[in-house]
C-alpha cells in the first residue's frame, strides 16, 4: 500500500511538473536536431560509406596467397599432379614482388611442367615499364577514395546545414505565431473589459447606445483573429515536432507547457555564430561547397593522369630466380625465368579522346568553382547588409510601437473624460495592433536572415 502511494505521488508530481510553463530555448532545440534527427544521421552515414570505400581501395594492396592444384588418376595410374602456389605483395608503384613453390609429378605430365623431385621455388619481381608504373587503376582508386572522404565530409555538412536551417525556420515560425496568439489574447481580453465598461456607461446614460455596438464589433474581431492565430500556432507546433527526435529514432511531440525563447534576438547570433561571420575579413576558403568542388577537381585530375598514362606503351617485365628447396641457400642466378609483354595501339584515338574529355571535365568544374566563389561572396555580403538593415528597421518599429501605445493611452484617458469616442479608441488600437504585428514579423525576418547567413556559410559543427 505504501509503495502504491509513492507511485501515485510520483506520477502526480510528474504530471504537475509537465503543466508548469517552461522555456524551450533555441540552442537546446538545435542540440536535439543535431544529435537525433534522422537526416543528420544519414549525412554521417555517407561519411562512413566513404571510409568503407577507402578500406576497399586499400585492399588492392593486400598481399595474396594463390594455390592451384590439379590432379588426374585413372586405372591405378597417376596421369599428372600439378601444384602451383604463390605469395604476391603488390607495392605502390605498380611493382609486384612474388614468391612461389611448384611441385609437379605424373606419368603423362607435360614436359614443360617437369620439375625436380622436391619441387621448385621461385623469388621474383614484376615491373611495368610503361603503363602502370607511376599510376594505375589500383593507385587511382586509392587516391580517389581518400579524396572522397573529404568530399563526403563537405556533402555531410551541406546536408546537415539544410536540416538545421529548416528546423530553425520552423522554430522561428512557432515563436512568431506564439507571440501573435499572446498579442490577440491580450487585446481580446481588453476588448471584453472595454465592452462591459461601455455597457455600464450606457446604462448610466453617460454614453450613446451605438458605442455598445462599436465595442461588440471589436470584441468579435479580436476573437476571430485569436482563433485564426491559434490555428496557425497549432500547425507550427506540428511542423516543429517534425524535427524533434530521441535515440532509436523515437519521434517527439512538442509539449503544450513549452514556450519559445523570449530573448532570442540577444542570443541568436551567438548560437549561430553569425556575429563572427559579420567580420569583413572572414574567408570562404574552407566553405563546404568550395571544398566539395575542389575535391571533385582532384578526383578528375587523378582520372586525367590515369588516362594520360594509357598513352604510354604497355611493357610488363618479369624476372624470377629459380631454385630447388634443398639448394635455396646456393644462389644459382643462371637458373631463372624471365618474361616480357608489349602492347601499343598505333593511333591511340580512344586514349586521346578519353584524355581530352577528362581535361574538359576539369575545366568545366574549375569554371563552376570560380562561379561558386563569386556567388558565395555576394550572397554573404547581401545577407550581412540585410541583417544590418533589419537591425535599423527594428529600432524604428520599436519607436513606432511606443508612439502608438502612447496615442492609445491618451485616447483612452480622453474617453474616460467624455472627450473621445469608441470609434477613435478602436482606430488607435487597430493601428497599434497593426504596428505590433509588423514588429513580430520583422523580428521573424531578423531570425530567418541570421539562419540564412548560417546556411550560406554551411558550418553546422
């Protein structure tokens, strides 16, 4: 019974705590998005895939053991037994080291496969003297896999920054609609108080009956605006919930007890680090888009070198020192096996065409890189100018709100002295509401403008 009471008490306390209004600040919200959002995790997976591709490319340089055994037995006769085994070590510059052991036997063994009774060992080297010496497909794959990690990291940042930008816009819209609801709640409450006061004055004969209709109209108008703003707030909460997740891909729903950060205009530039970006000496050298295009140029350059290498003749030379296992310490360099392969197309039209295409792709990407640098610089400067303009506009709108509030207060005082009318009060109040809505919208533009600069700079880490 005691344990049951404790459980009920804890549940009641937890439910009560959930109903207590709590500020859900922007920095904390972005922390959830960065850590748990599925698209951000997907961006990290792309980097892991690039690292896996690098491991695969390095596998081209792994030592290899090869064993080939073939035997034929027929009518109690061993026709042949052929064993060929080797251990190969690929090196960076296309050179391959090789050690082998062959042991063949049989009545009908091909004469060229005849070996000493104990078998034959070999130690040798294969060297490409033309194609494949300084670059080959194996070397190119490894170099491109290393560059691909840099490219994937840049693309990861671009994908993550887009998610953070969309999440930020959802948060700012939630805050905008939340502030509008508070505004309309306040004016709806004031209009109802004014309506009741007007009816009382009419009953006392101090005001004409038409003022009751005027006050009733403004009450209905405020309630209508409040209902519409509540609808917008509900939709913005659902939109915001799309970006709230926990571990194991568990979605969250925004609690009714949470409200947006009140002093966001003070902390937003520090949260997004856009105050550092306002520095005129800020450089775009390490921008992910620049890094991505440069990485693509590096990959294309590797392809160009590989295709240029195909213009060389293919000359493969191999040498192996041969020895019986019992005489391995007795170096007899007169026992060897040597081979030479030569291949060279006469016109090289295919190779020259591929090389020209590779050069054109590099030029195309280089043009895109130069254009991207100019566009990024102009976008950043334009965004900085917009933020500075919005700061100045915010000061003006704050002064307008203050002046309109003064006018409304003065009109209400005149009304209490019988020197004004309900129509003038409503007019003053409508002007104030309109200016305050503009103030909220301007704040929203300021937040989105900072997040836009954050998205352009693409530095989510």
